């Protein structure tokens, strides 16, 4: 455990399918001065890139690894400071009694729990994103095939307008769903149904494509929900983490002063 393990401040940010970055801070110090030596302040939108298998068994980004390591380091520091028979009395003289240490241990436990909760939410979000991308791609491929065949079967501009086949296919998923739904529904009705049935698009087949579009709409809703949960859990983690950071910064500063003439004890605490 080294002094550089003091946990850095955390700045909240919104999570999305794409990760965000973090800032940095540093300060000069002498060997016994109170300091905040961190070089990276994690952002709430840190990159939790997947490991290529189960999205929930993900690799943490460097920022998340730093947060996780610092929470663990704080727990170790508290255990040593509260339990060492030579260190504890010197800190008790500065107000760190049972209640004070219990408060710090509770903050560390809360930060650890919030970290794990957020990691799970990020895994759920990634899994949801992968599901959305797959469903969207499949629906677009189905519609592209239908569109090519229907346009070949109905070359007249008026027919294509009625089937919503004129113009391009929007990139926006919601607009794409609206367009494809309109096309499929129109294809089930006269005067298009007879010819499209011969081309493999009978009403029952088109109904299957419509069900796939309904499922895609549900997948979008699920993705939005998982994204919202990831953002909320990120905010909760950052809040718990910052409370622990503030507590540990003061405790380490007090310990440096209280143990200033005891280098061996400072070394025990990694200061």
C-alpha cells in the first residue's frame, strides 16, 4: 500500500454505448505534507470494454481499475489504522475512536457495493446494446430484401409511393421501423397482395416481419432502460466513492501529522 493510492476525486458523467474519459490532477508535496497526488480523476462514463465473451465478465477500464484498487486500499488502511496497537492510540488522540473508524469502514463498504452495482449495470447495458444492434441489423436485412423485390415487382412511381418504397431508408431506427411497418402493411392489401404473395411475401410472411419490428421496438425500450440504470448507478458509485475519498484524505493527513516522528508506523500505513 503506497501513498499514491489515495483515491482521486470522481466526476460524474452520463453513460452511453460509447465510453467517455476522465481528467487529471496533481499537486506538489514534501514527504510528510498533506497531499492529493492522483493523476487521473475517473469519469462516470468510463470505458468498461467487454472481454469478447460474457458481457457481464468484463474487463474494467484503467479508471475503473484505479477506483477498485483505491477502495480496496482504503479498506486495508482502515483495518491497519484501527487495529495496530501502536498506531491506534496515536490516532485516537486525534479523535479517531471506534465511532470514527466505524464511519470510515461504512463508507468503504458503501463505495465497494456501489462499484459492483455499477459494474453489473454496465454489463447489462453492453448486453442490451449488442442485442439491439443484432435485432436492428436483422430487421434491416429483411426489409432490404423485401424492398428490392417489391420495387422490381412494382416499377410505377405511384405504386412505390403507396408501398413507401420511394426514397432512401432512414438511418434512425425509429424512423426505419415506421417506414418498414408502413411498407409491410401496404403489401398485405390489394392491389399489391396477389403479386407479392407470388414473390414469397404472402400476408402471413409479412405479419412475421411486422412481429420482428414490434420486437425491435421492445428491444429499443429495454436498451433505453438499461442505459438509464447504468447512468443512475454511475452517479451512485461516484457519490459513494467521493465520500470515501474525502474521509480518507483527512485520515491520511491526520495520520501523517500524528505519526510524523514514527517513520516505521508511517511505513505500515504506506505513507
